[in-house]
C-alpha cells in the first residue's frame, strides 16, 4: 500500500522551568540605621542542557542608610550568581529568562550589614518540533487544513535618554526603574515595541530624602526578516543599565538631570502555516491500522493595555504617629496574579515609606495594600504590571492612606492542537458481502464520514444510493447499499 507524507518543522514554546536561589552581599562601614535596600537583577546568559537550564545572572545591591551623625548615605555593590532550573530539557532548546527578587532581608552581624535576596527564575523554552502527516495514498481519506504557528525569536538593545529639571538637589542616593510594553506591532521586516519606563529616584534635598519619578516613553524597532504586516507578535523590555548626571545651579535653586538608559528587548513573531493533512482514513479492501502524530503550537493575541488608580489603608511594618514626618515613598512595586474565575487582577502594592521621628532619626517603614481590578481579556493571558505615582498620607494618627497608579498589559494566548494520520499499515482483506442489496441501521448522530467508514464505502457512493439522507443521522434511519451483480450467461 502506497502512502505519501510530509513533515512540518517549526519553533514553538514547549514549556517553562523555574528555580530559586539566595544571593548575599555584605556591607561594612558606618551603617547605623538601614533606611532602604533593593536588589536589581539582570540575566547574563542562559544555556539549555540535558535535564535543565543553567542561568548566569548579575545582582546589584543598593543600600541607603543613616550614619551615627544622622547623615543620609548610600552604598552599592554587585554580585554574580548561577542557578539551575531542572526539568526535561534538551540542549537544542532556546531559553528566555526572567529574574525576580522575591524577598530581600537585612541582618546585622557585628559591624557588617548583610543583604540577602531570594532570586526566582522563570525560563521559557522554545524548541524546534517536527510534525509528520499523511497527504495522499491508496486510501479513502478525510482531509483538513490544520493550523500550525511557528515562533521566530528576536532580541536587541537600544539607548534611551531623557532630560528634565527639578529643584536643587544635594545628591542622588538611589534609583530604580521598570519597563512596560503597551503596544506590539509586526510590520513588514520589523517588530515595533512601544511602552514606558518608570524611573524612580531617591535624592537629598536640603539634607532630607525626597523621591522623584519620571515616566519616559520608548519605541524600539527590532529587525525581523520573517515578519509580515499584522502578524501575531509579543515582546518584553527590561532596563539593563541607567546612568544619571546632574548639573546643579545653586543660585537659581535648580537642577538639570540627564538620564541615559540601556534597554534590552526580546520579541517573538508568529507565522501561521496550514497543513493540508489527512486526519482519518480507511481502505475499501483491507483492514488498516493507522498511526497518528500530534503537535501543539501557540501564538499571541492582540495586546491590551489599561490603567487603574487604586487606594487603600496600608499595612505597616512598624507603627507611626503624628510626631512622625513623612519624607518619601520609594521602591514601589506590586505582586499580581490573574483570577481565572472572575477575570480579575488581584495582588498587593507595596513600597518603602521613609519617616523622620521627633528625635530627628529617620527610618524606613514597609507599607502594602491589596487591590483587585477587572481585566478586559478573555481566555488564557499573561499580565505585566508597572506601579507608579504611589503616595501616602496620614489622615488619622497611626494610619496611612495610600494611592497608586497601576499600568497593565495583558497578552492573550491562543493554542492550536493538531492531530493527523502519519502512518498506515495494511491488514487482513475485508470479507465481501455478495448480496445485491443491503440495508443498514446506522448510529444516530453519525456524519457522512463516520457512516461511510463503518460501511467501508466511498462517501459519494453512500450519498448516491441514499440521496434522501440528512446528516447527522437521526434515530430510525435506514441506509441502503446496492452492489452490481453479473448474471450468469446460459
């Protein structure tokens, strides 16, 4: 028995691996009181290997503290780390890694301060997969156009700059940043990513900490030879490096800030391919054992962006009262999960609130408050979030009313699971009925294909013999099969 097959090869997302590790950094010197601390993470290299993905990353620890003379100071150190995300993985996979500092703890041992970050890693795996399918042969075949999505990975870096004026500043203590992609568009030969970077700065003004915030728009174009206009696409952007330069004019009481940012972008353009494949088959003369192949591919839908302003009573890590002066809100962040039942984004917004007590000493108070907002996205999707504009007020003694702006991007995902015949093995010959006419009682609900396959007759022959049939078959229907018979010649 002759059959014809074809083979599809394409790259698709095959899974996600995760891992955690602890990264520690030691600070010495004159730290009297820790006001704030943060850890910024950046993946350096990720390599797939048998049994997992090995990740090399870099952490930058920043510490703002008060010395014995109540002066506000800063310190910064870097550390490299490795971790391994275990799983069924082959060395041919292309991993894309996101790192996150889940927790940051501060402890004192003698004259030293230790910052320890719990680092989590998510490694998305993209692999080339094969899908073999039957296209022709000596069988009665049912054909379908099966949709397969091929992923084409892109990456690149770009420089972004911004200039703005503020009141006179004594010094810059700390800066953090986050990027959010709000628009992804495939054009002929390129992928366009647009969004915003939120640059947060902790500075000294008149000897006291103050917080500054700047939303900087970006537009990144990644070359993509395989991209067609309007093709499904997705992407993300992270801030790789920030350089700040300040020119102060003490006489005018002004300060000009120049920010230079290096942005790292990763994108994916999907290409739709249709396989004209055989999904079922049978023989008119022999029994046939079929083999099937299956593949699952996915692609991105259209990105949705929306903004919500949230308010709430903040939970505090230590009490405050009216004798405390609120100085600055820094290190704003949020944790969010998508509730599948209610299609809502639920999570907690958090920040460090710098406070000055009646004794002149400063301290950092961790504050957080929950949120739940609707998500205008159906089906499976991934959420990205940028927190900005967080503020705090003490309307009642001991209570903090907090506000924040949440900027969301929701990326829907579509999956396509295809199954087709990839092999056929001929078995025993079928027993032929020698009656000129046969009447069959079919199963209710059968379609033309199911009925023809059960009868081992071509669909057109079944229809020709039974033009009055309607599908799906109703209860009580009868099917007549006519066979040509040769009369003996005397």
